[in-house]
């Protein structure tokens, strides 16, 4: 069984110096990869330069990406040649389009016209007191997986912050169905601490609860290798 | 001589999950710190969780910060008790105020009214096709240094991207004078490669050129310990 895991977080450039990032460290994806490696599986880990990674070893293949666009380019051929994808990477949902000062926004007849402008400076000037950054939605990578390979088994992730269990479960179930996933690991940022990580692995007919990254990795391992 | 060095880059939170970051890795600050440590100096390094750091050793004191506000809080007492500050950290010049969808911006009578709104969700919804992020200028940390301690010797940094040497030098000289620095290390992002780092150390009556991080660290060491 060929295992594909994504970990860490994408970054979207605002200009040559600045970018929008998220707080993903890659540590959960690392533990999941290590679990499969310890059982003798071949693992391909798609991750970022700054994410924490398992030690180099013969059964581990590493691919580094930066933004959503590079993730898609790297992931598509890999999804087509693997049996299981565990998509734990935090993928940016917006990417910068244009950044300008408040004056230009106030002077625009319609703000939508600003969406077609482009920054010409490599590092956007920091003279103005206020700046306005326009962002557009990125492609939903998880929704492309089954288009690329209808046969691959998919375990997705849903991270929210400070929501009720109902809201979290509803969002996870929506992702489960829309993306034809086998399971969604649902978790709330406020229940991730240094030494604990509360999460639910939500399937079509079952829910499993875990309290540490190690328990999450074990659950995902068991459900990942089992025949559906 | 008590040496204070800043390295890495600040991050400003958009919400519980997203932030605006910059591409600073902390590697130049690390090499500068190592140069002073190797000569037996006591070094305090103010840096970030993700920045690369020198190995732990008795003469090195580490302080970790996250955003500009935490940098100011940490730096002020340290500036008052050190003799030399080498401020190589890439400090965010804007911090998020409010993020909303395009509709709300179009409906606002005046966009300035949006600057006083606050996001109530912990993770801002990703439903809209476009989002607009309003940012305000952060406090210029380097301009506070001599207010905190008029006696401290200050070496600042100026990073631009894809500009002429004239533009870079003019920006560095402006910082040198406005911030009462002894030197400004001026560099262009496009002249920083994996194995080379072109920079100019600009003083009030002299300019020194360097081509690697090691040469920069050596220059800053020599000029840092010399009596003005």
C-alpha cells in the first residue's frame, strides 16, 4: 500500500518579502508518517521547508511545496500513483491579489475594479498609515483529489477555532460528503495544547475520539489500512 | 560589553489560524551572534520560535517573541541594560485590523469606518470568493531604541527588493540619521542567495561591502566593538 501524507502549512506571497501563513507546524503529519513508516510502509510526505519532518530513511520520500499553486502541481501526479492520501496540511484558503493604501480604495468608483490591479513594486511601500489587501479564494485542493484519482482512499482534516462540537461535526460531515472522503479528522485549535490534542475521526457510520497526537496517529493508521 | 541581537521575523495574527509573516529565517542574526560568542562576549538574542538559533551555551541568553507588540515589550528593558544592539530582525510594518468580504466593503459609505470594526469569529469564515484585509502601520521599533537608551550603540538593517543601489543607499542613510544609528546594514533581497549575501554596511563617513553572511558577521563584529 503506497501512502501519501501532506503536512505543514502553505504560504501565499503578498510581495517578495511578506506572505500570509498559518500556524501549522507539521507535527501531527510527522507523527502519522512515522506510524506508517514504523509498520514498514512506503510513505511520500508532501510538506514545507519549515515544517518538522521524520528523520530521513529509505522508505520515506519527501517533496517540498510553498503555496497552493505549487501544492496542486506536486500533488496531482502523486495522488494518481498512491493508494491512500492523509491530507493533514493546512492549505491557505485565500491568496493575495492586490495591496494598496486606503486613498486608492476611497478613490475607486467600485472596489471590484481593484481586483484586476497588480502591484508593480517588489516590496510594497510602507509609507501609508493604512493598507488594504485584496484576497481571492484558492482552489479547494481536497475537492480535486477524487477527480485526479477516484480509486484513492482519502482521509481529510477540518480545523476550526473556538466553535461548538455541533458546528465542528457539521463542518466535518459536509467535507466528508462533498469530497468523497472515507474519514475527516475534526479538531478545534483551542483544544490543541503542547501535550494534548483533542480530535474526532469522523467516518460515514462511526466516530472515534482521540486525546493526543499519538492516539490520532494510531486511529488514522488503523482506519487507513483497513479495507472499506 | 553586553551585546543584544534581534533575528528572525515577527508575525502578525489575522485570526486564530492565519497570520502575516515575512521570509526571514534568522540565519544572518545567528551567524552574527556566533561571531560575538566565539570572541567570549555575553549575547542576548531576541528571536522567534521558528528562527534558526546558535547552539545553547553559557554566554547566550535567548528570548522568544511573536509579534511587534511582544517585541516591544521584550526589547525595551533589554535595550536599557545592553551596550550594543544589532537589530537584524525583520519587523512587520503592518498589522491586521479587520478582515471582511467584498460586499461589506462595497456597502460601506466610507471605507474608513471599516477600520474601527473587529472580527468576532476566531477563524474568519472562508465562504466569500474575495476577502479584504485592512492593515495599520505598526510602531517603528528601531525609532524607539534611542528613546529607551540614548547611550546604546545601534546597528540597524534595511532590506529592500529589486531596487537600484542609489535607492537602497538613500533608504539606509535616512534610517541611519532618523534612528541615530551608528551603522545600517543595507541589502537587497534579490542579492541574497543560498551561498552568497551581498550587503553594504553604511556608516556616517564610510561604506563597507560584503558578499557572504560570514563577511557581514565579521564586519558587524569589528564595527560593533570599536569605540565610536
